C-alpha cells in the first residue's frame, strides 16, 4: 500500500496567504458595488415609507393636525407613531418592527422589514411638534416627518436634525434621509378645501338662479334656496316667502352636512358627488340656509328677512378654525 500524505504546515500557510490575497482583491472590487446597492435599497425603503406615511396622513389629516405634540395620531384603528431619535450614547437608531406598524398597510414591505435600511441598520424617525402656517387669514396646522438612515457606519452624525421650527432636514456624515414637508401638504389640503367650498357655493348659487327662472310666478321676494325640512316650508317671519316646490331642505334647526345618508341630501339636489362636498381634510362640508347669520325669511332679525337671500357653505379646520363662503341668491 502506498503511504498517504497530507499537507505540510508550510503548504497550509501558503494557501491561507493566497486565499487572503484573493479575498482582499474581491473585497476591493465588490465592496463599493455592495455599498452602492445598500444605498439604493435604503433610498427605496425611505421612498416607500414616505409614501406610506403620506397616505395615512391624508386620510387622518384632521386628527393628526389636531395633535400639538411631536407624534402622528392616526386614530384608534390605525395607531400612533412617535419619534425614534439617535441614542444619546451610541448615536444609533433604536427603531423596531413596531415603529412603522401604523402605516404598514400602505407600504410595499412589512413592518418587520421596512424599519431597517439597506445596510441592515434600524432607521430613525423624526417628527416635529405641530407647526402653523397662515394663509389668507386662516391658520392651518401641520407636522413635518423625516426618516433617516445612519448610513454605512451605522451611527447618526451629530449634525443630523429635523428643525422643530422650520421643518427643514439637515443631514451630516454619510446619513441618508427623506423628508415629508408638512408645509407643502398643508398648503395642498387648504387649497383643496377652498376649491370644494367654492364649487359647492357656486353650484348653490346656480341652483337658486335656475329655481327662479323656472318659476312662472317668479318673484324677488321668494327665497329660492330651500323649502322646509324635506316636507314643508318654515313660516316666514314677514312678507317674504320660501320656494314652495323646492327640494332643498332648510337648516332652521341648525347646519346640516352636504352629504347625508338619510332624508334629502343637499349634494344630490345640487348634482354634486360626495367628493365634491368633501374638504381637503376628509370632512363633509356643512350647509346653513336658515341660521341667524344668513338672510332668510325665517330670520328673527327683520333686517335679515329680505333679499338678497344668502346661504353659507363651511367646514372646520384642524385646530378649530372655520372656513366658509357665502352663496348669494342672484336673480
């Protein structure tokens, strides 16, 4: 039998040196490529998270912006998101699989995956306290949100921050971040609200005009905005009267939603859709054609009982402010 022979110590050492050299060459070649891939994956995850947070924000905007502290309260059914800032000692993020759980249903990834960046590190979540913006005399509120990756080194740079006053995001070192600018979102929601109120008011004014034009006994003393509580007209306090054949309910008992599922719904009478009478915060607009602040035949103030008759379309902004537009009965 031939004598078996193994490797000598020298041969093993030579092999290890060769393997180490090859590994060094491979690492130098593929290291930048792997880092680039991790960066791309991080940005994709952050893009997904931004879209998910934005979707949840839009649906629950009124409740989110009613919260003054640094958190996003999406309601009992969805949950609350609170900030996860860098650890004071390690400068690392300590987010977990529950951090983004409230918005997971809007994300392309599960909550157990989305909180880590492309390097495998947990990401930080920054949320400003409620900020405010004044547009045309109306104060609107918003929060700004940022998702930050500590980058390749795994630690958040000391200069990385989300300014609680301006909502601006500053990134330092190799940190990677994405910002949801609440100012832009607030302006967009406000404009949508203005548009919906204007659309409803214009439709109501056109309705008044059509009712007047189609009435054979048309009279400027008749309020063509409405007629009663779906069945009868309210009594006139003076000589002016209501449009007896009108299908629009009156609001002498208080403002009513422009979309409702029982009785006559104002949006149907005006030929509008539910979305047409919904503001930028998801609230249904309200209608008042028989209150103390509008000119109508049932007003207790004799000075408010005569033409031009009016009606008010309004909504409540986050924080309690009111936005409204008056529809004027034009003949």
